[in-house]
C-alpha cells in the first residue's frame, strides 16, 4: 500500500521539544523507524511535515492519486482546522489520525479533534507506536474493502 504520513506544526522539533512528553527521537528517526518496521514492510511511504495548514492541504491534494492510505498527526491543527478536515474528506482516502501523547489526558482544548470525524480511527498515547498502529489499521481497513 502507498501510505502518506503527514506531520504538522512543531513536530519538526521532536527530540528537542519536551522530550519527557514526546520522546527523544527526532522526526527523521521516528519516520525511518516506521518505514523499516518489519511488520509493515510491504508498504511504500512518503513523509511530509509542515508548520503551515496550507502546506498540509497542498500535500493532501498533490498526493491524492498516489496515496492509498494516510497517517496524519496534524498536531495542534487537529483541534481546530476545518480546512484540513475538508481536505481529508475531499481526497476520499482512508486516514488514521495519530498523536504521540494521549490527547484525552492533556489540556481540555486537546480533547476535541475536528479531523477525527473524517478518519477511520484515532490513535493516541502510544508514542511512536501510534504511527505503527495507524499503519496496521489502514492495512486492516484496506483488506476489508
């Protein structure tokens, strides 16, 4: 399966930004780990990160003919970006929303996700394994189509 992995604002600072919350691995290290995980090795990945809402939307539009599944960690944009929600809905590709931390155990504004409604699943609180579980969910979903 061709899987587009999108990371949003501030995720480029993984490994430096609050490592007690987000871990000590950089985003590049995390993405290499995901791509090389043996249990999901039959997939092709493209990785994208942007601190800008429009960049994420452009990526979704640009990759809509390549991607067969989307893993998205939109960061704080998850909580209020109706534009990203609309873009996910428009491209009509199965998507899984992931978060490194458990958004339901953090600040109240993080508990609501506007993109959740257009995703097949939301996975949070498993660190980098949230991404791995997301890929597994996409694989399971696509095998049932």
